[in-house]
C-alpha cells in the first residue's frame, strides 16, 4: 500500500496497534524487491497434492522401512 501525505498519521496509528498485537507491517513494496516479497509469501503458494503426500510419507516414522523395501525391490534411487 502506498502512503500519501494525508495518510501518514493513519498508518502510524495502524502500525502501532498492529505492533501491540505482534504484527509487523512492512513499508511500500518496490519493484526492485520482488524476490524478497516472493520468498516472504511462498508459504501461501499451494503445494501439489502428490508432492504433499510424498513429503508427508518421507516425514513419517514408517519411511525408513518403506525406503529400504523399495531399494531392495527396485534398486537405489539416484535422487536420495
């Protein structure tokens, strides 16, 4: 959001109230800073369902046994 001269006091009050609630408001987003903003909001990009399932499986306590069984059956995967 771009601040204009007449809104500076308003946004100062908003920042103060949000800070009391533990929220930090950033300054204007500039076209020179897209990478930083993109990383900051990356957690909101939907994860494809198949990738989520793979991630959850690899995080499960059963994963070492599943991986060992797959490697015994198909050989070692070069990605791991």
